[in-house]
C-alpha cells in the first residue's frame, strides 16, 4: 500500500471481518507518530489515535492498573489485607465481569489483535522474573539445615494432603462433577484443582510473611522452612504430572517406557531428558560460574554489569527451554535463581537492580492481566460446575488445614500457633493464580473453572491475612512477666547485657561502656554482642551464632570479623570476669527488633544497649550520619523489650583506659529526677562506682515543694530510699559524690544542664516516657527524639553543645 511520493508504508490498526480474515499493514510500527496529528502524512487514515499503537497502549494499561490497585490498597490495608488482593481487584474491575465482551472498553483492556501478543509477553516476562528473583532470594541451606519439625509439616501438608484428596475424589466422591451420568470435568482438570490447592509455595508464603512482618518470628521461620520442603517436593510432583499428561496426549503407554517400545524421537521423553539436562547444567556449570564471578569481584566493589546482563539472557533462554519442555515458564528461571548464591555481592546486586521494577510495576500487571479473563456471569448458569468446584476446594482446604495442624500439634506447638501455621500454609497467591492461568491458556482448564478458582484465590487472600494479624502476635512472647532488670538483681550476681552493633563505629564505644560496668570475678558481666545487618538479596532471615558456627556461609562474607576480633580481645583482657558471645543477624529492617528481643529473652539479659541512630564526628561537634531505619528499630525495641533497655549516644573522645594512663578519672554524672527509669539508671551508676578509675556524681533535682514535703506519694518514697543508699555511701567515704540541686521550673533545669554539660565524660539519665514533672514541664514540646526522654534529648541536642556521651535507660516494662 503506497501513499504519496515518498512511498512510505504506514501502520494501520488491524481488524477482523465476518470471515475472520485479519487485515493489517506491515511492517508493524509499535510507536505512534505523537499525540497530535502529523500534517506531513498524506494518508489521513495513518493519523490514527496514539493509544491504538502497542507501546502507548500498554503504557496506558500499566498506568490504569497502578492507579487502581493503589486506590484499592489505600483502603484495604487498613483492614489488614495485603497488596496481592488489591492487584486482583484491579484485574477484576477490568475483566469481563464488568465490561461486556464486545464493548469498546473490553476491547481496550483485552484486545484480540496483535497487541494481545504484547500483553501476554509482558505478563509472562513479569511472572518469569518474579520467580527468578525469588529463587535468588531463597537460601538452599534451609533445605540442608531443616529440622524434623519443618520436614514433617512440609511433607504432611502437601504430599499427604494430595494423597488423601486423591482417595476422596477418585474413590469416595468419584461421581462428583457428573451431569446426567456424564463427566463434566476432565481427569487432569480435577487433579490440577486439588493438587494446586494442596500446595504451599515458598514465594507466596515468604511474601505473606514479609507483608505481615513475621519473618523473624518463630512461627514465620517454621513456615518458611516448611514451604521450602513443600516447594521442592511439589516441583518434582508437578514435573511428573506434566510428563504423564504429555504421554497421554502422545498416546504413549506408560508401561512402554520400561518395555522399551517407545521410539527415541518421542516428544515426552525428549522433553523429560531436556529438563533433567537443564537441572544438571544449573548445578554443575551455571552455579560454579556464579562463584567464579564472585571470586573475580573485589571485596566492597559492585559486580560488573556485563555479568548481570549475561545472567538475565540465560534466564530468558531458560524460560523458552521450559516452555518447549511443556513445563511452566517459571521453572527454568526459578532453577537458575536457586543456582545463584543469595546475598552479597551477586545475589544482592541482582535483587537490588530488578526488585523494585518487578514487584512494584510488572507483577501487579501480571496479576491484573490474568484476572481480566474472569467472567462471573458464567458462574450463574453453571450451577453443577460451581457446586462441584466448591466441594473440591472446600475439601482440599479442610484436608490441608488438618494435615498441617496435626504434625504441628504433635511436635508440641501451642494450639493457637498451630491454627496460625495452618492458615499460613493454606494461603493462596500469585503461584496458584499463575498455575491456573497457565492451564487456562493451554486449554487444560475451562473458563468457568478458571473464574471460580480465581474468585476463591481472591477471597482466600482477603480473609487469611487479617485473621493472622488478629490471632498471632509475635511480640507477646517478649512480655515481661518476670523481673529482668538491674534494680531487682541480687547483689554481686552476673550482669547480662545485650550489646547491639549497627556499624563498625559502634564497636569501641560499646566496649568502653561495657568496661565501665566494672566486671570482676566477684561480679562478672556476660556480654552478648549482636551485629545487625540489613538483608539484601535474600528472602529468609539469617541468624549466626559465632561460638557454635551453626550457620556456615559459602563464598559469602557477612563482615562481622571486626566485631568478633574486637570483643574477643575484650574477653581476653578481662578473662574470668567477662563472658562474650557474638552473633550476626541478617534481617529486614522492619523485623530486626525480633532478633534483638528474642536473643535477650533466650539469654535472660537484664539490659539491652542500642546505639543512637546519629553518629558524631571525632570531636563530638557535628553529625556525620543519620539513619531513620535505626531510629525506628530502636523505638520498636524500647516498646517490646523483655528487659531494661538503653540508648547510647556516643560523643565523648576519652575512654576509661586513656584517663587511667593520664592519671585522671573517667567522670560520670547520673541525673536523678525520680521515677522507675531513674532508679534503674541509678543502679547502673552505683555499679560503675566500684571501678576506681571512674568518678560517679549523682545530681538529684528537687523542687522547693518536695524539699518542704518529701513524702508526697509512694513512688517518691521509693526514690528517697534509693537516694538514702547513695547518701550513706558518701558519708562512709565511698566512691560516689552526691549533690542536690533545687530546681523549680524547666528553664532552671536547662540552665543547670548547660552549666555542667562539659564537666563530664558520660551522662546517665532515665527515659521516663510521658514524664510529668515540674523539672521538665514545657520541654516536651521541644523534644526532637522522644525515645531519649526529655533530659536525654536535651543533652543530645546540638543546641546544648554538650561533648559528653549520654546513656538513656528505660526500666523493663512489665505486663503485670
């Protein structure tokens, strides 16, 4: 077709006439000529609307899907639902259920022309990359280190469930799904339904745990380990089922494999041999190449982009190979993802490069585009199908739920946690939707079946997460029903402290603070050191006990060597007086507090010390780093801590050793305003006073009214009793200095702090959240960091120009 003198060929939209002839102009131009008509084009029909071209069309659908699911999620997240539900609702809103088949809207969102190929290709690539990234995140050591509990639950909830369902549907309910004696369901369709319903996919469970912030909980770790076992067992099972279906389609007898009368050119056998060969390639060639890339990457340097590009090319090639082998397209990328070592540098680089685009844009498009094929109207005219499928789904859910609960209960898991675990393992998400969409696309599943099952997945994903949020609270195990603080410790008993390290700059200040607690053989100190690192390029949290080496890493460095070496030296210097245990936790920032609280609970510590989220320069005059992530973590620990907790603001230059060599003392000031947190801080100060190198000064603030009437209430009486011990120590010529300052308002408190700010190396104060006192009345409105309390925030502010370090103590918050 030629127009004008330049003999240019322009793209026209394709259409279908009554005889199903497809007419169009080639070559296809995916991009439009622009938003406005181009007068230079002589053919008026060439100036078609820009949305009729492939790329603008797909971009508009991306935009519409994103706006829709974000709109739904804005409301649904307040009900405890997750993003996957919003993705499906967006697709349902654009499906046949809302727009009629022949309407212009339906044609726009599910066109039957060449653009359908592009939509399917984008959706397939999205699903493929999702599975590749989940494979990269998965830690194969979970399979090697999985205990009997996870193995039993994983196999029982999947393989045993499938076995029981097979017996029910083909023996007890063999007439299910028949209409007038004729079967309605295909044999493989029934198997497909209950098999997928009995599965527990690691990516689906992992994504649910991530959104519920349960990865670090004991239940979350058990569910992820069980899901890994489930994934490996069901991957083998699904490959076998596909192979059997291929044999049936090729009309090849199963027994002929063993008899030997199958020709070498049989496609099912070729596909199976290709799949086995690909797995061997991933294990023996691809994975060693990944370690070769890691070895060639210098420590601390990023992986070369060329390596990542070649890996992605192989991922796309593996999807093509899986499709040729009649397997789902995600199998090849998932296997390659498993072969990539998770974590830094390679796994983290891949995840960091592609995760945001895949999970934020392409995955919602895949879910929504799959859901656009739903047609709820056919459910009303297919009562037999609806009833039969509902029975299959219900029985499958009950069987899976029961066979997950029974082994969990057998291993002594509490009934409430068994219920929550069964709900977790019964959750349905993108894997199940993708499996049904794959079967629907291949013609193995009818539209009515696909619609009913997709609606079930939507309801399942909408109901289970809110129930889980209500029935399972991981923080309840941290509840303080026993007194675990310093104030109620027996005299000269071992002081157990959990010291958290966020970065290498925290090591030496933390050691100096531990040394100030005066460890001795008569009153030892047990220091549990936890190095916290953000999990990048992995899906499951990692916890390492460096004493037992319970978690060995292969070709992966967690950069904890400096922490281990420094605290080991500290242990040697105070041999017999200090016990040191070092740990490393790799986790998501939202759940790091779980590692801290669990370690403190297991080791019955009395104090957790957290570095402040701001780091200061060497002279303590300027802020060099500020992390909102660490601040949120500190606030979470203060809220859930099973023992007393403290935030350490390091600004001082001098250490205890430096003051000893210069024949001076390390000066510590404890500001006492009253309250349980101040009493806890005073207990720590009294312990520090045992060290001859440390000079402790207790400054008690008292108002004129309190001085005239010292016994106002019970809390004040306890404060006076604690101060009486300090005063008696002073009178006996002890190591504590005591002074009393009369303060009647907040301005006098501020002036006092400015006067003594630079006279000490360390201030110890109580947090006293929500303190209502004449000493601080009005200062709360000016506090920037409420986790430090009013006095701690004032000492740490730049306005005061204080060069001393500050330790803010919060006493254990008991539940009873």
